[in-house]
């Protein structure tokens, strides 16, 4: 007569549980790293695409960039009035939705499929009331440049170092920690334009910047003020 198979002993069960716990502990960081990498790649692609579109737009418009799009965080209704703003002009060039067209469904502005959506960004709870931009156009790019006819912004053809000149960059939202150099002011976080002190590193100690030659890359926060890496103002070219 066969003996029934013996059950696991308590020690064996504890060993199995311990092994499973170790495997789970090893898997969690791997999953987290994969998610972080996915978010980083998605944002990098979006900023690179917008930067490339801006360069193409400038090439067809006497090397002028589209407008910044007003000051401060704005409602979706106000965005519709900014017809020359980068967020309304550039996306349609690639068949994407302009920011002004999210008025009927603001939630989709913050969802996958929107070129403006940055998954790693900490959007405020009241985000549906206004358009919070997690990246924006560099508002300092023409600082130090002589006034252009008609008040039109920077002429890209005059930039001596386009591959180092910031064109678009990740921008801090109200609840995110951002760079604040001595004498800097923390104001209007989430607006569609960015400057060096509003830059945010959402991936460890690094964030994404798109440059005036159309490329984009991840830049460590400690290099953001190094003009050998990133130039924010025309005067520093």
C-alpha cells in the first residue's frame, strides 16, 4: 500500500515564503526602473518633436519662432485667443492637437496621446480648470538680442551655438521642486514658457531639454547653469 505524499513541513513553507519575498523585492525596483525609463523616453520624444517642429516652423518664417503664449497659467478658453502661440501653431504641423482644442475636454490634455502630457509630472488637483504645461518654450532665448522688426522674437539664424541653446525644457509645476538660483523668483509655475530657474529634474537629478538645432537630451540639474552645456540667453552665446 502506497504512503500518501508527505505535506510541506513548516520549515519548508518558511523557506518558500522567504524565497518569494526575495524575488518580489528584486522585482519591484526593476519594475520601477522600467516605468521611469518609459516616462523618460516618452517625454524626450515629445520635447524633441516640438523642438524639431519649431526649427521647421522658423525655417519657413524667416527664422522666427512662434509666440510664447502669454504670461501665467491660463484657462483653456484663454488659450484659444493665443492663435500665434507655440502650443497652437506647432502641434498641427505634425497632425497633433493644438492646446486650444482641448477646451471641450480638458482631461484629455493630461492623458496619453496629448503631446503636452508628461507622465512623470505632479499635476495639481485643480488641473482641469486651467492648462498646466509641464514643459515650455525658453523665454530667455532672446535676452541680449537687439530688437527685431515688429517685435518678433529671436532669429534662430543668429544663434552661434544652436546645439547648446535651450529651445524647450521641462518646467516645474506648483507642487514640484525646481531650481532656484540666488536672487531667483518662484512664480507662475505651469505657464507655457520656461527659464533656467523653472527647470525641473523629474528623473532622479536630471530633466529634458530640447535645443535650437532640433535635438533633445537628458541634462543633469547640476549642468543646467553651465553655458558649456546649456545656453538659456542669447547674450551668453
